[in-house]
């Protein structure tokens, strides 16, 4: 029988993507693959060209439990979050490890999200919750899975959108081991990284706007 505190923790874990996603300097998953390079099952989109924080770990305390999340956020060029990966470890009164992956909304539910490490056998992550701006899939995190991620070069997460088209996103595993085994990022360092990321994305947006304006002026002149 599940105790009240464990039910509460389970509910928190089922939507943990909201928590670890909230630390990112982006607002939502509102844009789908249109904001990212076109992708197919044979050619997964790389982590989409926008500046990135890479793999990093944050830790916090909730009641009698310590929660650490090793995460990676994939952004589109416009700053929209394309994929969020979180390896959640809970220790204390409750001990549990979960891998969660959040993708844009408007997904086909039965296929879930398929995870492949270095092109190996795919593992299905079933959706736990779908919100207006994202769907989150999860699976128990095992030691074998952690070892494979540490040894791997890339991991691909593939979801199926409402058009029944696969949307694979490739995430580099460079830096994963250091983040998983290392110390958590301090709040000040994370805030500094986020500011740098925001500044870089703002600069890219301004450059794109200027190019568009220049192209429009050139078209009018002709």
C-alpha cells in the first residue's frame, strides 16, 4: 500500500519536467519541429543549433528526501524547448530513480518516446502526463541504463507527432558522466549560465530580424 507521503512524491516525480524545465530560460514547448531542422528516423535532428547549457546537475531537498536531477535541455533557434531530459534520483525516506523525457505536445500517445543509445536497441518510455505545452514520458532508471549513457556518444529520443511523423532528436552524451558523478551546479553559476544563454539567443534573434529587414528592403528596392 502506498503511503500518503509516497503518493505525494510520486505526483511530484510525474511532473518533475515542469520543475527542471522551469529553470531554463525558455517559456514553453509551443513550437514543434517547425522550429527545428527537418528530421526523419534515418537522420535525427541534432540538438538544434541554439546555445546550450549541456548536461548539468541540480539538487534540492523536499521534506525528508534529497532530489538530484541530471538534465539536458534542447532548444530551437527561437529559444523554444524541443526536448528536456532528466535523470531524477530521490534518496531519503523514499528511494527512487526515474528517467524522464519531455517533448512538445500533440504527440501520438501509444508509441511513447523511444530512446536509442549509439544506434542500439530502442527502449520505450511511456507517457506519464500530457500538458497543453508538453508531454512527459518516463521509465525507471536502472544502473545498466546509467552505465550505457556514460559509455555512449549520443542518445536519440524519438516521438511521433500528430501527423504520424517521427521526430527524432539526437543529444550528445559529452559531459554526461562528469555531470552525473560530479557536484551539483550552484544556483549562482546556473543563473550566470542562463543569463549568458539568454544574451546569446537574444543576439541571434536580433541578427535574424536584421537579415529579414534587409531582405525586405532589398525586395522593395527591386
